[in-house]
């Protein structure tokens, strides 16, 4: 009987354990669906104001001669000052910055190229090349950018693009690649032109033109050679046979007007008027300026007045500020997740998340006193298992005057497995059964 009584007690204990296990399993299983539809929670960071401005002041109104003008931060492509910056207008020989950069990127500077009858027929201003003559491509680029020779532009276009039409297609594609969608190139020299089929004219906007110059001096793989050519004061060369000699003078007078002058190109046609696109560098800042329809004869000096005014405005009002804000790691609850530390089914799982800023611990941005920076953080408060490692669960966004300028993902550090019914049964089996 004693043995029976002992067996009976053991049986009762096992029954109680099984009952408790069933109740625990039921309770845990009921929690599987909790927080399944947890919504994102928006956490807004502090607003960072330059000089703690409560509202943005009206920008100083500049009196410019140009019908359309832009002062641009070459680094970010941001328009710092604009006047009719999206108006589509002809741009004359400022076109040649695109011709030059394409030839530098896709042409062979040492290639000897032949002059076609079409190239030789171009109007003034010209090098007066003759059909059948041969020239080194690099020499023609100096002719193009220093003296603005129209015939040299066509020789270059035919050598690099196969034809003027083929080169125009390259120009338009490059414009789109840079992000200039309001430009339309027909000629490599900027002479006034129109496509009869669609009525489109050879044209751009001040915004696009400033952006193209920014690409030429900061982003292009050929930027160093571009700067070397456009900053050269005088250049001598001969044709490939050594029968004719040439000398080119740089007609970009702005290079001698300001020590900050970096590069530039003039232009004029009857339809476009006087045009100019230039770049200046000061204290690590690079500004580009585009001026379209900046007077007609006898107002050729208007472009220099506007250029100086915009350059002075940029250098006076804009300085680099570091807008980076350090973000502390986030701890996020995970519904139906397995607590990997304890392994206990009744513990709530968590995962750590951080801002994947790609190692950028500094965000230098060109700002004026009126500019307002806001950092907005959006992170999910609850996740549903399973959660993968490096899974994006939110964002940290930087806004300049309400416009998004930076976006970083918030990602998980580590993974969390799902607490399934099979896992619960396995846990209970290991915990309560001998």
C-alpha cells in the first residue's frame, strides 16, 4: 500500500504539472496576435535654427540686368538666389561648357581629327579651319573655350559624336543624367537653332545652366582638365601637319576681375543676348552663376555687374554649418518574439536599432542666417516577429526650410525569431517533462 500511495502522489504531481503547462500554453498562444497591427510612431527631433530665427526673413532683393539668373551652391545644387530661374531661354556660347565636358569625358585628346565642309562653313566667331585639314582634339578644345570658335565646336562634335545630330543626342542625355530636364541642345556651339518638326529651340534655363557648370567643376571625372583649359590665359598650337599656327586668348574677362574666379564662359547671339556662366571658389565654398539675356549691344558689361553682385551675395550670406545630430540607439519591443537573452516565453522580446548613417558623422551644408533645419525621426514602437538583422524600421530625415535634403534609415541590430505554437510546445516539453 505504501508503494501505491507513493505512486499515486507522483501521478497527481504529473497531472498538476500537465494542467499548469496547458494553461500556460493557452495563455501564451493567446498572446501570439498581440500588437500585430501596431502603428508607427512619429518622433520629431528638435528644430535647429540658424541664429534661432522664429520665421524666415525675406531674401534681399538684388537688382539684376539679366532676365534670368541663378546663384547656386555647386556642392548641393541648391539655388541660393534665383530670378526667373525656370524660364526657358537661348544660351548662346555658354553651350560650349557642355561640348567641352563631353569631349573630355568621351573623346581622345590626342586623336587627330579631320575638318568637314560643314564645320568649315560655320559663321564667325571662327578659327577658319579648312575642309580636309587635321587637328589634334585637345588643341581644338582650347580654341573652343578661349576664343569660342564655332567651327572648332563642330569639328569636335563630329569627332566625338559621329555627327552634329549624334553629338546633340549625347548633350541632351548628359543634361538628363545631371538632372537638367529643361534644356534642349541642337548645336554644339550655341548658335540660335530650331527643330522644324517640333518647334523646339536651342535653349536652357538659368537653373539648368548653373547645374551643368557645377557638374563640370565639381563632379565630372574630367573636372581637372576642364578647369585647366578654361583657366588658361593664352594658348598656341598648329594644325597636325604643322603648316598653320594659331594663338588663342581667353575672353573670360571675369578671371581677372575677382581672385575667387574659378571658371566661366561667355556667350552672345541676337536672340540670346549677352549670357554668362561662371564659377567662383571662396573658403572652401564653390558657387556657380548663370545669367541669361543679360542685355544686348551696347550693354556687354552688364553681365560682369550681375556676376559680381551675385558672387558677393553668396560669399557674404552663406557659410558652411555642420547640421549633423547624433542619434542614440533605439530599443524596440517585438510582439510574438523570442527573448534571446533568457529564452523564457513569458519575457517580452526587444531589439536594438540604430541610424545607418554610412559613417557620416558630419553633414556640412551651406546655409545663411535665415535657413531653418529640422530633424524628423520616425521609428516603429512595436515590431512583429520575425525581425531580420539590419531590417529598416524607421528613418531620420533632415529638412531645410521644409524640403528634404538627407534621409538615413533606422535599422535593427540583431534578429528576433517568432514565438510560434510549435516553439511553445517544444519549450514546455523541455521544461516540464522528465
